[in-house]
């Protein structure tokens, strides 16, 4: 059993629920549930963004150039 302090430290240094789950040795579902319970108790635990890369994080021009180079050959 991990302490709340260890869990919160893993949460604020992690990059995703899956990352935290691996660090603390829980499933992603259990990790998410624990974070929810802590928030309901008043802990200001930040939420991770859901989903994949946003358009702002995707190098559209670079990817299109890569596709064009591979289609030409």
C-alpha cells in the first residue's frame, strides 16, 4: 500500500494516468479512482489532459513533407 504523499508526488511528476499507475504499481483505473477520491476530499490534484496530441502539437508541414517525399520515390 502506497502512502497518499507518495501517490501525490507520483501524480504531480507524472505525464499521464498510465505513467502514474506504473510508478505506484496500480492499474490505470485504480489510479484514476484514487485521484478522484483525493479531489473529492479537497486535494487540489491537477487533471491530466485527455486524448492524443492536439493540432498545435503536430508538425503538419513536416509530416506532409515526409509523406510527399515517400510518395515521390
